[in-house]
């Protein structure tokens, strides 16, 4: 009888900060500035994020809305921040999206805000939406995409609105599909990035994220992805080799971009069987202005996920890819 050899396993551990963090930053495309709404002379209404809201969530459904945007959460779960567009929706569009958000958030379940484990809907990912009312008050809707499908939809509705609004303002919505990329010989996020007109919206200007990168909310792209290039690799260790390449259109590209935003484990511990062959990928997402940013999924390391984030594009460890993201990449082949 032959001896059975135990499968080799790899353990991937990344510590994360779980302490509450107060964020005060400036810059047009950085994390929104928090404004102190304490006592003092009344100021003209702005679209800035506030440190403390002064309207109830129910006021969103009852009052007139002037603006809507994502703002940085502060408190338990801060280390599990989602990346999101940094713009602000105003005018009639703000009133429309606020109404949609209010309907979506109704009857949402309540989850532990500090929970780092998977929720019913997948990996945790915290976000906070502020809604500016016409009378100057501000209400908020906070959520966790891992808590429920309603939370995930709430995040997606505002994210999609901001990305599409940015694309509309750029005037580049009808750009042609780019030429296929040249696949690199190894897994890297550094050889397939390009800067188009939207690249300046990805500049990370918050100095606090240099030593604490998990606090950054700079998105992968500032606009919807219109094309995706996938390079698939097989093999272990230094024997990794390119086995296939394909390009997908806007539907596949947006599916991967949106899934990559939410479906990965931030600060995770993984224990996986490295004797089981898993594919690895280089994934290049491109928007209508030609800005391209790259993701890598390393099947040799339990699905370790890296991305080129910001401008200039910087290799950034994001965590471990959830199965939903791996499946999204694999199924993008048309």
C-alpha cells in the first residue's frame, strides 16, 4: 500500500488595523474633507463631508435633496473600507438617486459594524453615504456590502451613478475598444497601465494612506470599464507560464471591475492546498478615456490580489480574491 503524502498548504496572513480612525483630508479627488458642524456663524451650504450629521435618515425620504456622495467612515470596521468614486452628485440627479437609495435601504438587516468575518452576502466592506438636504442639514446611510444584498445594492447604485456621471462629463463615452495588451511574462501590475484623461481623478493625495494603505478609498478606475484584457497563467513557482489571452467588452469589464471592488478579503488569513493547481491572472481594465489599471490574482498564493492603484499607478496589495471575483474573470472569455 502506497503511503499517502499530505497535501502541501500555504498560509497567507495579513494584519490589519481595527482601531477607530478619524479622517481629516483635503483635495479634489482625495478622501472628502470632513467639516466641523459645531457652534458658530451659519455657513453657506457646501457639498463637503461632515464630521457629524444633523438630520435623520428618514429626512432623506421626506425632504428636498441637494447633493449625494460617499464619505469616509470613522469607527469600528474602518479597516474594511470599500474603494469608491470621489465625486458628488448634485441637482436633479441627486434628488433622483437619493430617492432610489432611500427605497433600497428600507428594511435592511442590522449587522455588527465591527465584524471582520464574512456576512451573508460575502466579504465585509464598509461604506458611508452622505445626503445634503436643501436646508443645509446632512443625513447619512452607512452600510456593509457583506451584511446583505440590500447593502450591496445601495453601494452599487451610488457607485454606478458617480462613475457614469464622470464618463458623461468627460465626453468619451463612445471611445473604441483598445488594442489587446501584450501579456507580461510574469504576474505583475506594473507593465500594462496607461494614463488617459481620467487619470488625474485617481491621484491619491491623502498622506495618511502612505503608512496606512488600508485607509485609502481610491478606486480602481474613475469611470466605468469599457474593455478588459485577461492573461491566464498556469504552473507553480517560477514555472508559471502564459497559457491563454482574451479580451472582453464593456459588460465583462464592468462585471469584473465592480466585483473586484467588493469581492476580496481585506486583511485576511488563508489556508489553501497549494498542490491543487489554480490558474493565475493578469487583468487589465480600461475606461473610455484610455486610462488602464491592472489587477493580478495569484493562484499559487491562495488567490492573492494586487492592483495598480492611483496616479502614478502603484502596485498595491488588496487582499485575497473571493471566489466570485475569480469566477468573474474566468467567465469573461467570450
